[in-house]
């Protein structure tokens, strides 16, 4: 018996670009990660998140901090390493700046 992904909650956790596959909106938890390649803190977060298992039902979408002024304005983002928790309608459910904080997905999830 196979449940629909939205019902089962068993979507595999993933880290992907905000710009690739946004067709699957069934993820219960979506985190936008405002990332800048020049930022050592961002790189440390990315490494910590991508080298460890991401919980089922959680997707982390990497957003280009330097190019997305419209998204930064929409979510009130003023610093790279900012994580925004959204629902399937991309409404802001919370924001957390990870700069100088523990580099782990657990840390992000606990603070959002």
C-alpha cells in the first residue's frame, strides 16, 4: 500500500537550489537558505547540512543572496546565512540568522 507523499510525510529530505525543482510543494518543512559563495559562514552551513542526513519531509532551498533582492525584501533578509521557514504558499513562518551560530541543520530547525 502506497500513500501519497503529502499524507505519508515520507518525502526524503533534500538540499537543492531554489531555482531547480519547485514543482513538489508537498514538503511539510521548506527552509530558504540565503547563501553567498564568498561567505565562510554560508559555506560552513552548506557543508554541515549536505554532509549529514536531512530529516524526512524537510527541504532546504539555496537562494543566491547576492542576486535575489526581491526575495530578500519579501522575507526581510538583510544578512547572508539567513534561513526562512515557509509553507507551500511561500509565506514566512519564521526567520533565523545563523551567522556566528552552531553550524547544523538541527540548530536551524530548533530556532525556527
